[in-house]
């Protein structure tokens, strides 16, 4: 092996580590996209979770070198769940902070900071409003996307 081959050739690394990196990137991008959608439309559109499924599946597949198996499906679906939860919290925190600032001024904005315990308590007390059982359908469909692309024995 020449020096050029060593420099140009990518490190094979662990496919699982790559899958986890892809899932983390998908979760971050998906959460940001979900929060932006909710803030822009003032609605939580459940079928957008399919987009999270496509994003997560694509990045997990890409970062794992195209590997297949149950673990990669689980990583992709886990990424969708993290993106959904983090995106919902980000949108909730933004709207609560914005409304508190409008109604109560700087004191309200300080009280309901983005990462404050007060905001977290308000979010967790409204979980039934934020996560309806209907979301299971959309997460399940996102999981089916992951299964078709990353499941064992599937062909691209």
C-alpha cells in the first residue's frame, strides 16, 4: 500500500458506529425540521413523520455503508422517535417562550426559558396533547420505510 492509498482510502470503521452517527444527524435535522414546521404552520402534521422515516433511513443506510439487519432498522426507528420528541419539545418551548414574552414581558420569557424546568414541567404535563395514539400509525409507517430499506434480506 502506498502513502497515497492510505491517505485517500477511507477508514472502514464500524458500520454500527456509522449508523449511530447517521441516526444522530437524522435526529438533529428531523427535530429542527419538525419544530420549524410546527412554528411556521401552528400545526403538528403527523404524516410528516414519514419524512423523518425517509431521512433517518437514508442517513443510517448511507453512514453504515449500506448494511442491512434488525439493528439498523432499530437505529433508524429510534432516530425517528428522538427527532419527533425533540422536535415537539423544541416547538412547544419556542411557542411557550414567545407567548410568555408577549403576555408577561421579559419576566415571563425568563421564567419559561427554552431549557428551564418550568418549560419542561409544562411540556410533560401536556404530553397527552402533544403525543396522540394516532402518532403510532405514522411512526409505524416510518418504521416500515426503515424495514423495506434496511431490513434483513431486502434489496435496494
